[in-house]
């Protein structure tokens, strides 16, 4: 969760005035505060571009007529924030993302005007390779090089133990953002742009060992509005076979099968659940140890119960995908859930819909 004060979290469950901010970063270095009437931000860890935004303005005069106009969609960026106005002259804002401004559209006479933007992953994704590209070295170094190839000033934060990769070649027209994701996956990690616009290389937090950052409770003074729960065995695997072959480095094929070997586990390999392997292959894996590391990291996620929850609560702009939250249902049942996606509005009074993964009962 984005760092906020205890006062901020407490006020979310109380009646309060919402504070919002939309800033336009122009290509000449100027920053303009935009008067806005609404909007929403969607955050989804299952998407290559994790954050997208839609912002509504009232003034139709801002619609660009030429490529040089202020809101022209040729390199400008938006920074969107939401928080709490404490009513005493102070406020606390939380960033919801930094976005490339992609479109501006509206009625030229009466408005409103809608701005659409995508997270900074889109800048890397659209910068397709025009010459063959070779990635080598380590996961962090290779991912950083791909990102800074498109955004030289990008801040890249690593929260993993760096590991070597095999030399991997990418052809002309290849998607460099997909390449960065492939390389990060070799370390069992994901890479994404966070709410501040920095790029992060990290593994998904372990639901079983991570301290919950927020309580969604159906109690007096709680933020719970409604919820449902589902569980399925689809896309649950109890084995991962990771393999690699790298002809560029003259490395013969290597592989490793990681399985759920815990006899007490409901997904025990060869138990009542059977054997359900998944497969992962990458030229970045050049040793059995590298295959084993990748297979074990992927197995931890693959064998997690395919449990999902869809909850509506009072909005919390500080939440991030991967956060663990404690949910207390109206019947008193408590569960731990991991945030997968949510959409948050810039409007007062709008519901906050959260989709979660990997739920488990909480004592």
C-alpha cells in the first residue's frame, strides 16, 4: 500500500470530503493543474499496462486544434491523485498513476471533454524494435536497459535478488515491454509502473506470510459494503517444469520439475488432486539451478487456491495490486485476500470495486 498516515486510513471510514488533483506535464517542462469534474482510474495486475485513466473536464476550449496545443497528445503526461480533505486547511493526496496522454475528445461547443491515458509501460511497449536486440547479463540489468532504451530518465526499482540470464535475442518489430516481462519472469518476478511512475521489479507477496495492510469490515464504522466469493480448481497447478535452451551461448537444454511435495497439502503432487503440471520455457534459463529457481517461484503462485472475491467498499486510493487485506463479512467470517484489480473514481460518493485473488480463511 502506498505510504499514508494513520489519520488518513481512519478518515476513510468516516464522512469526509474527497480531495483530487490532475496535473498536466507538458513537453517543455511546464506543469499545469487541470480543473476537472470527474474521472476514474483502473488498476489491474493481469494487464501488461497496469494503470489506465479517464479524466473529465468541463471547458471545451481545451480541445487541441493543432499538434502544438496544450492538450495535444504528442508526449504530454498526466499525474492523477486522490485523497482526503481534512477540513482544517490541510489535505493528504495519494498518487493514482502517471499516464501518457493518449486522447482528448469532446463536444467543441458545450463539452464535456474526456482525456484518456495509459501507464508508462505503454511508452516502452510502443517503442518496437527497429533493429535486432540482444539482452544479456542479469534480470535487473536487462530489464532496466529495455526500459531506459525508451525512457532514459526512468527510475527502475528492484525488490528481487538479481540473477544471471542467458543471452536472448529479439527480432525487429518485437515488443520490448513483452521482452522485459519475459526476462523478469525468469526470476519469478513481474515488472510494472507504479503509482509514482517508477518501474518496479518484484515478486507477488506471499499471502500466507504478508501482514494485511487494510481491514474491510462489515461492522459499525467499517468500510465493507458488499461482497461475494468463488473458488475453482481451474488454472491451479501442482507442478512446474521450467526449461531453457540457448544456442547463442552454446548451452545445451536444461530443465527442472518442481512439484508440491507436502503430503498435507490439498494440491500434493500425485495425491487426490492428481498431477497437473504447467510448463515454462525461456532462453534466459541456462542452468539447472536457474530452472529450479524459476520453477519453484512459479509453483508458489501456481498452486495457490484459485479463490476470488469481488468486494465493494468505501474507497481507499492507497491500495496497490498484491496488497493483502483482511475482509470481515456480515456473518463474522474473516478472510485474507490479495488485491488483483480495482477501479477508483475521482467523484464523491462512488463505490470502490475490488477484485481479489488467493483468498484464505483468517483465524
